């Protein structure tokens, strides 16, 4: 089995590929069948989340079904939301300031 990469060490292309596997509501675009084997590529189900650094506390609104989807895997849902947002930002072209 392929050892999952730490997201911090994934390229922007690998992160973008991982995000592209999910639709706007967090559902897999191509759910695996019961007989299929998982691909060796990036997958959120096998990625270790290990981003150091200070966090900023804030309040924002999410659609209930988005929050439910992240909470379904138990504790750490806020870290998973942060990971998805970080992957999205990293997959974008760099902005000029």
C-alpha cells in the first residue's frame, strides 16, 4: 500500500488533485465501488494532518450539511476544515500584493 503524504509536503498539484475528488458539498465525485481498490494518489482519508502554527479564533457561518459532513468523522473536524481551506489556497495561483 502507498504511504500517504503529509499535506505539508505535497505539491500544489497534489493538493489540487486531492481537492478535485470532492464536490461542493464534500461528497466524493467518484465514490469507490465495494470491489474497487483505492488509488495510490492523494486521498483525504489517508492523509495525516500535521500543520504547526498559531491559529486565530473567529466566527463564521457554514451550511449545516457541510458542518455535519466534517463532524461525522469525530473530533478534529475544525482541523479538517482548516486543511481543506489551506489546500484550496495553496492550489490557487499566487496573488501579487
